[in-house]
């Protein structure tokens, strides 16, 4: 998955796609802005987030509307909507979207259930972005979901943390640790959840 909140451009996404497409793995782009919605090349899916715990409608549906107003075409078979629940107020995504991250376990569970049952998002993504989350909150979200796939992202820096969150969420995302500590962390986390 190629994503990011700040300093992501269409040009540097294409450069990164060129680098990783040779590995033959499925490629997902998660655009932070409409101009980063890429359908061509080696991209298999476009995961499009809607931040549910913000009062700023731009991050729920406004950016999506703007994207469609200016897009020449959209390959809807590639688009996968994601319900984002942002839980780190100090993260770039928390600051940019103005997400209300001071949520109790019950609040997160309610957002997850609304995403799953009312809006029917196929993915509910708990985004701790850079900090390790509360397993009890992740468990509450997991228990509230019946159909959606639960993604967890944030602060995984060890095999133990990967195993813990991988035992609760359907999918875990390891991001910053790979950049900061190298590929061995990624290998260890993959082994921990296999």
C-alpha cells in the first residue's frame, strides 16, 4: 500500500510505483488528495478513505466530491472505500483532518458499527499513525463489526506487537518502523502474524 498524508504528489507516487512494481505484489494506492488517485500502470486497487471522526465534511465526502467533479474517468472496479477512525491527534492525518481523537472505547465501537452496518464500508481502518494503540479499543471495534474487514495501523515496531494486533484486527499495517528500523522489522512482523 502506497500512502501518506504530507508531501505525497502524483509524481513521487509514480516514482515509487516504478520501484515496487517489479516485485509482482498487489499494489494499492491510498490517495490523500484527489490528484493522487492513480488508476493506470501496476495499480491494482485504490483505497479511498473517509474520516468518520471529524467535523470537517471535506474529509468525509468533500474531497471525494471534488475528485469526481474533475476526474475524466473513474475505474470503479478498482475503488475500495475505507472508513477511517483516526486515533492519534498528533499525527499528520489527525492534524490535517481535525479528527476528534479523544474517543472512549464505546465511541470507537459505535463509529465502527456505523461504518459497517449503516454505511457498509468494506474496510474499517483504525489509524493510530505512529503510536501503538490500545488493544482494548481495537477489540471493541472488532466486536462491533460484522461484515467489514478491520485494519489496524500504528506504532508496530516488534513481532510481539504485530502478533497482538494481528490477533485482533484482520489486517495490520506496518509503516514507519520499516523506514526507521529497516526491513528486518517488516520480516519479523510478517512472521509473527503468519
